[in-house]
C-alpha cells in the first residue's frame, strides 16, 4: 500500500512538472512552482524524489517510454517496410497532435538535458533508443534486401523529418500544412527504400 501511495505521489509530481513546463517554460520549473501546481508543500517533493533533477529525469524517461509504446503499437500489424515507415510517422505525429503540451515539455526536457554535462547522456540515449527502435522495426520486414547501414541512415533521416514536422506543428498549429509536409517526408523515405531494394 505504501509503495502504491509513493508511486501515486511520483506520478502526480511528474504531471505537475509537465504542466508547469508546458505552460510557463522549463526555466519556471522551480521546486516551489511544481509544488504549487501539485498542491503540496515544497518539502513533500523530497519524499518522492531526491530532488528536482531526479523528478525532471523521471519525467523525461517516462515521456521517452510513451513514444516507444506509440511506435510499438503502430507497427504491430505491419507487413511491409513501406507500411511500417508510414504508420510509425503518422502515429508519432498523431501522438503530438493529441497532446501538444506533452510533446513541447518533452522537447524542453531534451534540450535542458543537453545543456548540462551530467545529463547529456540521457538525451543521447533517447535518440539512440529511437533510432534502434526504428531500425529494428524496419529490419524485421526487410528480409536482407537493404543493408543495416542503409536502414540506420533511413531511421536517422526519418527521425530528423519527424522532429522538423513536430516543431513546425508546435509553432504554427497548422495541421493541414504539417500533414502535407509529413506525407512528403514519408514518400521520400518510402521511395528511397524502393530504390535500395532495386539495387
């Protein structure tokens, strides 16, 4: 029971931190502001986390796990590389559209991690994890037609396209334009895969 109560406290604080970052920016994510958002005494944060840095890291990792789950679900029934690429990209974009505040907080946490020597490895692991998941998803359906190096390059390009489209959407909220850009990116990746298979 005590373990469940602690987990509830941790999740409540993570959600409070997410709301503060999304609404006010990461620079306003102070212990006092997070506690006020969670409606608790600031000292109570230390019962759930060693400090604000651990709370921020836990939210960052939870958001990464969310993305992993979205991609995993998207590719479950895919039977071709082309379908896999399209479904992964669209699922991740839809995930952003459903909860743009969550995505914005995720990006701010990534940039914040890069700004500090002690947490840069988290951002590196985040992107390496995404690339590995994309490579694994495509490789399962490839049948050896495309080299691992080429699949990795496709995954890196796909991730770069997704980051660009997501930042555009968060900045403009122009859903129609961003969907067109996303579809262009998907077509680019799919056509490149077809060319590689023909070589």
